[in-house]
C-alpha cells in the first residue's frame, strides 16, 4: 500500500490494516510504502514493517502517480495483479476480498 503522511485516506487504510492484521496473515503480507523523507516520517508510520519511498521512485517505476493511497497486490510469482486499488474505499474492498479468500 502506497501512502503519504498527513493523508486522511492513508491513515484510514493504515488503521484498517492494523485492525485486520491477524485475519489477513494467512493470505497476504501487507506493507506500507511511505512516500516521505526518512527524517519526516510521523510516528504512526515509523515501523519496521513499513518501507520508505522518499522520492516516489518505486511509485513512479510502476506508474501509480502521486495520488495516495494506492494498493498494489503482488502475486506469489511477483507479478502485479491489475487493476490497482485506488483510494481507501477500493483498498478496504480489496482487504475484505482477501479475508474472504482466507475463509474469514
């Protein structure tokens, strides 16, 4: 999940990930990719489970643009599953679908 500090939708996505962590564990490994310089990461995003993308290099590389949040689902072979989930509503739907796939 690509997020930015100070983004209300991104904070909603983070809260959903935290809330669903146990149920998602069997089917996905959620990771927040934070678009912010390392010295400007708010505490709520400063976690070893999160990755930094300070210059949006990875976001640009896969073509997601600057809007956040965006979820990119990777298959077990490393390929990206399209379409990307854009915005908190689509991401919450994706998380719900992952839970259903796990039989939850």
